[in-house]
């Protein structure tokens, strides 16, 4: 069997897992759709951090923007899901495009601070503008229309699960294609050696702006999905905690691999669902310990380990 | 107006005291340490425990906070930080976020998540009236203490052999090594000193900044900002940045309370746009 066919079988098997989970674990569809949505968000972070190598601590800003955009549209009478997604992506992309110019010109530390600052700025804005966003109480009263006019969003999470799954799959296929394109390769080149890429004719700034904007747009889609499927938008969608958690999920799974983002998210969220039910303080402690240990012994994450095993 | 300026300066000098250690970590070793606030929190808790459980007077608890936090810093530097000096920034960020999470969880476990009370001695409480404005005595004490410490540190860096070694290592670690300066040892000492100062700042700041288990994350941005805007590896840069930041923050909360922390974050983004390399320029 040639290696690409083996690859294909692995990928097919991987994507059958969420499909099987839908039928076999109907009680977990709500958690499942949350995992699918956060996985989409982690994918967008993988594009920015894993492929383009942009260190960001405020990626949740775009997630939250997408969520509030879709949520506010629905609250004010436009509950059509798909256009809501597009709107969320568009608003996040515009913000991402504007911020990207500040981000690409600095070095790591400056990038970290700018993304952190923009994230906090948006969080504080949403917190203070309670007359629009609901502030600390969150934005409730999000009523969605039926998907395609046929499938209602119900409490069991059926529509939400399938909807999130399809969006995730489509974005994933797009990103997989993108990662193998000259554009994706040039991003990896920039990550590995930023000074050499201009010498072979790559417009580094423009590539980074494009990657950051695209990452923001996808994060916006993920946020909009969360708003639509949970019919609620909380301030935590914009918070530093979400940015940090998602970064942990991505690194746990392995950066720059796309699948790492998916695997890391699933492992993280299932563990969180199980462990933080016991005691949230313990969860935070073990999470911190895991990170510290991880940095020393397990770079490359779960997918990195899998790759080493397969060699 | 005068009162706001005064409070802002007191607040800023605290930020400066805590951030100085971070400036060394970032300037000397180019290490992004998001866990610096945890040292300040440790100092605060040392002070609270010493005072409430062992009846140590406030002024004696302060040096205790300095020493214990410095020892914790030295141990962590030896065991963990040292291994990551050459790692990439993502690793450093992950490591220090992990450390921050652990410190928060540990503090919550032992002390709960409520604000810790501190009982100041009587002679540090109350206010004095001067030029038609009220000045808190504790804040006067704070400014005086930080001014004295800054003078000592300035002399340490400018006049002593150790100070010269620190300056040489910040300027060019490689050349400093070539001249026979033990840069690793210089950095260990500087790291311990910086942690101790953060601890002292945390203890002094209980009255002003507050102290609870969320402290490391709540003030992380402020400390980072002081260093990034002020430029790492100097004393004057962070001092100016901390004072400006302190005054801006207090003024923002006083004059436009409905906007709240928005002012400081907006100032941060604007400052970073205006001075991408810090007010005095960074060497790296």
C-alpha cells in the first residue's frame, strides 16, 4: 500500500469518529458540538500560530467578535444561520485585517503584547457596553431560524451537532488544501526562517497579513457557530482564559499539523468535562502542571508522538 | 487633581517595584515570563501569614516577604527557568502560563479566592492635609520606600562590580562571557533579586492593589506593559513607564469610571504603536 493511500485511510477513519459519536452517544451531542466548535477555533489558531508562527495571546478577540455579531443579528430579528456565519466571519476578518498590521511588524514580544492588548480592549468594551452586549450577564434572547428553513435548533443538540460538524469539515478541507499550497508552504518558510524568505521572493508582510486575517475570519465563524448553537453569548468568549485554553489545546495536540488542533481540543475538553466536574481548582492546577511538564518533555504534542511512532 | 496625581504616583511606584525583576528577566535573558505576578502574590501571602498567624509586625514582615520570595525565585530559576533560556518564545509562554495557573490554583486551595485583609500599623494610617489636598500617609510611605529602594538599586547598578557585570551582560551577553563574567551566575542573582523585589512589591501593595488568588493574571498585563514600554534592562525606562501608567490608570478610574480599565488598555495599544521598541528603545 502506498503511503498516501494509508494516509487517506487514516483520515477517513479519523472523521468517522465524530460521525459514530453522533449515533452511539446521543446523550453527549451538546458536549460534542461544543468540541467541534472549539476545534474549529483551535484550527484557526493553528493557521496563525502553528503555520505562520505568530505568537498571539488574544485570538479569542475574533472568536468573541464572531459570536457577538451572530448573536446580535439574531437578537435583532435576523436569525438566519448561514448568513449569520458569514457576518461573523466578515466582522472578525475586518478587525483581524486592521490588527494584523500592528502584529506583523513587531517581534514576538511586541506581537504578544499587541494581541493581548486588543483582546483585553474588546473584552472591556463588551463588558462596559452592557446596553448592547448584556455585559456580565451575557447576551440572551438569541432566537435562531430553522437551518435551511427545515431543521430547527432543538435542545438535544441534533441540528447543532450536524451543523457544526459540516462547517468544521468544510473549513478543515479548505485549510488542508491551503496548507499544501504554495501559500501554506511560504507560511512555514516564514516561520522557520523569516530573514531568508524575502531573498527567494516571498512578500513576508503580505503573507502574514493574509494568514492573520484568514485566521481571524475562521475564528469568527467558530464564534458565530457557538452563539447560534447555544443561543447565548457570554463575556468569556472574548476572555484571556479562552485564548490561553485554546493555545493549550493546540499545543497539546501538536502545532502546525491541523489534526493536532482537532485531537488536542477533543482530549482537552473531554478531560475538562470529566475532571473539572470533580473540582475546578484541581483542574487548573493539573492543567498548569501538565503545561510545565509538557514544555520539558513532550514538544510536538499528541500528533508529534503519533508521527514518531509511525516512523 | 493633585490627589489623583499623588495616588497615581504611589500606584505607579508599586508597579515599578514589581516589574523591575521582570525587566531583568526579559532584558537579560530575553525570557517572556508571564508568571512574574505569581512572585508578587507569594510575597503578599508571606506578609499576610507572618502578620496574622505569627504576629510579626508589618515593617518586619516586609523584609521577610522579600527574602522568602527571593529564595523561591532562586530555586525555580535553578530548577526550571534556566533550562528554557534558549527555548523559543512559545515554550516560555506555555511554561510561564502553566506556572501561573499552578500558583493561582495553589493560592485558591490554601487561602480561598477572597481578598486578603491586612492591618496596617496605626502610624501608617490616616491622612495629612497639604496644599488643600488630602494625602494618605501609607501612600507617602510607599513612595518614600520605593524612592529609597530605587536609589539603592541605582547605586548598585551604577557603582558596584556586580552592577557593572549586569550592565555588561545586558549589553552583550556573549562579549561579557568572553571577558570572563559568569553571566549565568549574574543572572541567577539578578533573578532572585528581581523575584524578591516583586515579593516586596506584592506585600507593600496589599493595601493598594489588593491581594487574592487571581492576582497573577489580573496584573500580568500591567507588569508586562511597564517592561515593554519602558524598555528592558534599564531602571529609568520602567520607572517612567510605571509612573505614567499608574497616573493614567488612576486618572481613568477617577474621571471616567464608566469606561474603567478601557483607558489603560487603549493607552497600551497606542503606546505600543507609538513606541514599538519601548520609550528608550530596546537593545535586542
